[in-house]
């Protein structure tokens, strides 16, 4: 593939913190790149520079080698809460854009007349994605596109991007999504860029090789440095006769010899595996919950066991987080009936989206006064004095997670723990949770997380129904696909017996009725083409009447379907006529 975008010598710093300096790389047309780096190292800053939303500190250059249309999906979608979805994203008069947007909204289960203020976080994300995908841009830049999406929406987006011929540059923590969409991984480490072709497993293998080779080279440099150090310690007379360049080379060697590449990883060994649990954990009987007349949980009866691992899945807004709030005793609002009994020895660690509350003026160390744990969770000594206000979103999540785990809970309830955490942190968190001896409940849309960590799933099916499925997410999706295929097969009408082919010496001809049908089809197709042209003129005419646009778009789509059906029948008849 030809080079598509050239980046040279770009840098970014915030105060005294250098995120990256004088980095350079190329992107080829058709590349689908996942950017990997720890939180707080400049991933979002790099994407904003590429999208033209920010500038490099050092100048440098960002050069597209052909004219391209760029679309940028930021983590926070700027929108007017009083607008409807249609008003928010349908202000582009382009007819093809509007058709694409309507189709994608339908796929995402969104209604154009819904107001933005009425939408959940996941629904707002789907609106943002609709606007991006409908633009049909050549180059997509996406910052955590799967955050807040339910699993059906993630799978739709995954399949869309796999089929698309666009060039893609994105940050994601979803390893399944990464492997199924991307063909290249770009790592930003210690302010430098490294490129790996292939999947995530190949990235891990090649990265280990790179670090091992670098450290082996460091050992060689240290051996040379010892000899040069002996020379530098020689008498002043001996040194004065030596070339200045050798003195300069010594200091360069000394700097290189100190550069040992280390992985700052979280070690959970010293954190314990939870205080002792009694025989009773949480017992639910006939649990029922309604909110504003809508049933979210209906007759849920279940006794949680010691050491149990359950994943909780379902569409956005069906009641997953509500169930967790009820289990922990938090006020979920609404009308509750049934009983929940909790064991006396419970020590619940509850990580949820609304629980992250910090004093912005506090330092990292004031928030978690344990330097050992802070270092383990990728907060080095130089960061301990940083104010909370200076932390990135991912660093805040990591610190919040630490405040939960340091209490040594015996029941861990995690509501979307993977949002905003980088892949490095997720991998180590997984290892900790695999060793966790208490009871684990997880709401997450990260399929890799579910497959590795849970024994069974509570599947929210809508209308308050919760089904228990034994197995991980991949097993569940395989079961559902097989079941749906079987149902389609059973529902399909029986095919009529295929008539025997007429003898070769007696070719089939159009009947009188079929000839008249063919003539009528030709007239109908001409009329449909004229009506479509009229609608196209209306939609491309710059009207801002959203109701007229909506009606015209729907009518155009119906005409397209009728046109396809009639053209197919005309082709069948024309083959006989030939």
C-alpha cells in the first residue's frame, strides 16, 4: 500500500511532563491501526494532533499525500441536550449521508425523534458513531469507540469496520475488537513509537523480543563503559592528551548504559485475596424492581456462593447496574419488592461509574497514603505529589480501583471496570481477579474479560427477565447464533417442488400474461426512477424542514426496495424471453 500520511517530529508536553518528543511514523492507505500505551502517556493528545484539534509543541509536520476526509470520534460527544437525534446529526443536506445515517440509527435501535437529554451514555455514544460512520470519511480517528456500548452494538461496529475500506487509527482497550478489526499495532513507549504487524498476541511476543534485545545491548554498552571509566579516572596528564570527542562519547555511553527498559506492572501478591467469607453471601428471593412503570427485574431468586464468578450482560438500560445497587444495599429509587439477605461477614468492594469522587486539590499520595501500592499501580514516585486535577481519565480510574482493592474485600462487584483503563492495566487486573478467592460479579462489555474471568452469565433479556447461562461470553454468543439459525430454519416456508426443466428442443417462451407483466414492469420502473429523481432533488435542495426530510428519506427507501424487487422479476422474465 502507498504511504497515506507522514508524521515527522511532533512533540507534546504538559508543564514539565513530556508526553512524547520528536516522534515520526507513516500510515499507509487501508491500514487499521490500534495505538497502545499506558494511560497518561499522550494517546489522546496524539490523536487530537492528527485530527487537527491540537498542535505539536515542536512544529513538525503532518502531511496527507492525497486529499482525504477525516472524521474524529472523541470520548466525549459534544451535543445539544435539547435537540432530537435527527436535529443533532441530520443537518448535513447530503442525501446519501442522510440515508446512511437513518440505516445506522436503525441498526443501533435509535429513534430519530428521541431527545439527546433522554439518552443513556451508551445511546449518546451510538449517536456519535452514527454521525461518524454516515460521513463515509476516508480516515477515521477513534478514541475508545467501544466505551459504554452494549455487546450487540460492539459487534455491529466491529463488523462494520471489518468490511470498511477506510483507513483507521484508534485507541481501544477491547482486545477482541482490536484483533478482529486492526491489522497493525502501534505502541508508544517511553516517548517512542514502535510498529507491529499482526494481532495482539504477536505484539506481546515481538515486544518482549524488543525489550530483551534492548537490555542485552545495554549490558554490552555497560562493559564498554567500564573501560572508558578507567580511562576517565586516569591522571589529569593522561586525560589532557586525549581527544575531546572521546570525553563526549563517554558521557553518551553513560547515558545509554542507564537506559534499562522495564515493564511497570502491577503485582497483586502483597494485596491479599479478600477477608474470610461465611456461608451466607447474598440471598435474593422474589426480587422485583420497577422504575417509572417499567419492570427492570422480575421475580429474581438466587443465592450467591463463596468463590462464585458471574458476568452480567444485556443491552444498555435494561437494569444491570440497578441489580448491583440493590445487592449492595444502595438506594436505586423505584419500587422494590421481594427480599435480599446479606451475610454478616461481607466486606463488599463496589466499583461503579458514579463512585469516583475525589477532591481535585488532593494529591495522589493524600488520596491513597501507601507508596508501595501506588507504585504497584503504575504511580511512580514523581507522580505522588500530583494533584488529582492533573490526572488523565485513565489515571483517575486506576486510582479509584486502587481505593477499592486496598480495602481487601471478600465480595468484588465491578460495574464497567474496563472503561478508560489501558490494556496494560487490564491484563494485570485480570491476573489479580483470576487469583481472587472471594465472590466476583462483573458488569462489562469486554468480551475477553468475560471469557477469562467468569463461570456463568446473568443475561438480561428485557422486561425484567434474567436468565442464567453456564459458560463465558463466546460460548453464549455461539449458542444464541445456533439457536437463531434453527428458529429461522423452522420458520422458513417449505419450498415447492422444482418443475422439471423443459426439453432442450422445446424452449420455454413467455406466456401472454408474462409479456403483459414485463411491459408493466418496465413502465413501473420508469415511474419509480422519475419519483426517486424528484425526491433526490428535494433532499439535495438544502431544506431544513426535518419532518419533510424524514418523510422523503423513508419514501425513497421504500422506492428503492420496490425497484430492486421489480428489477429482479424483470430479469427473470427477460431470461425466458431470450
